[in-house]
């Protein structure tokens, strides 16, 4: 049951309940690429992705894994007296590496003190049984909490083609099934205002993630980074970003149709600050978060309020 005081299941509260205290993520930025850039499945990458591969808030990837973990850990210890941490392999596609190199990276993170978990960001078409089997061994040997973050962005497979995602919905479903066989938790990234998605797609995003038993969701709005393919079509006026009020409505609708047990890691993201044509309607991310929470309260609605469509909806009479 979602508390009316929050109206959605918040990640920070979840971590405290799970680990008995606050836990902080330590981002790791590794040099890498993506099969959608080097020609394996495509070239140029997703139309919204820049050369940093979502690593713009990370330390330089010239630092070793151990150095990055230690610097980030020292910061959180000084500022928050933090004691427990999750190593977060954030930038690029972290399973798009030869298996021996992937193992070295994970083992380096697992060897650090005060680490309770490892989070690995990747693509649905870069999930393979050999990599998952190794992670399962690490989980059993070290007692670590391991979760996989899958960049999906939308369940609309037509839109996935338009953004040059390089995979379809089928690869995502396959990846989810393989990950769940090992009992790892799954986080999914969704962009709720892609130009080719409409409010029905917002609802279907929530329904499919619910039906597949996803554990965590990260929502973010579309940002337009200079030099990307998306920037070119944006500057030519071939699409318009929906108003902020519409984004807030979409988030509220998404939450209403989402399983109330899914933990929300983020309601809105942050784009690169110095290299963008559009990001969050020139509004601070925390103000948008507050506006979403205010709208939930104003409408007296909450996560899962409309989650009544599974287990034979037509038989509920």
C-alpha cells in the first residue's frame, strides 16, 4: 500500500528498508562503446545520445575503477557520513565487453569494502547467459545485491526504430526473462516525452513493465544535446517538445497504471548542463519533481491506482 504522504514508492525509502540504513551509489565511468555505434547493430547510436554515453556526471574514465570508487566514497563519507554503497557502472553499455574484461571490472568493484551491491547499466541486446551466470556466482560468493539497468526508453517498437535504438521490444522481453531466471532485480529507463509517443504509449509503458514484473523504474524527459542527430531534426523544426504541464500529466498517468510495488528511482533526469539545446524546460529537476508530487496530491491519485488490468480483467465481475 502506497502511503498518501508520498503517493509513489520512493527509492531512498526502499534502500533504507532493504539495508537498514541509507545507501549511496558510486558511479563508475569506463571507456567503452555500444553495438549501436560500431556497426554490430547500427552506426551513430541513438539519435539522442552524445559521445559521453550518459557519463557526463561521472569522474574521468581515465581513472581506474578502484580510484573512482574511492574518490566517490570519500565524498559521501565526508558529506553524509555514509557507510554503505552500491557501485554503479553507469556510462555506455557495460556488458558490451569481452567476458574476461567484464569479469575483471566486476571483481574490482566487489573487492571494495562497504559495498552492498552492484548496479550495471546496459542494453537489452547485450544480455547474455554467460555474463549473467558469472554475476550469479559473484552474488552467491560475496553476498552482494546485484541489479541490471536496461535502457528501453519506450515499449513502442515503431518509436524505437525512429530513435535508431538498434533493438526492438522483443530483445527487451528476452533480456528481462533471462535476468529474472537468476533472480536479479531489474531497473528500466523510460523517456515519457519522445516525439513519436502519445498518451496511450505512456499507459502501455506502465502496463508492460508491470506485466513483466520489473522492480525499478527511472523516468526522464527528453533532452537535446548539441551535435546529436536529434539536435539536427530539432533545429530543423521537425518536432516540438511537449509542454512541461503535459510531461507532468504523463508522469502521473504512468504512475497510476504502474504496479504499486515498483520502486521509482527517478521522476525526471538531468542533462548535460553546458552542451544542450533543450533540457527540462529550463527548469530545475527538483522543481519538476515537486510539481509532479503536487499534482498527485491535488488529484488525490497515487501509484497503482489504475493497476487493475492483470489476471483476467474481463473476468472481474
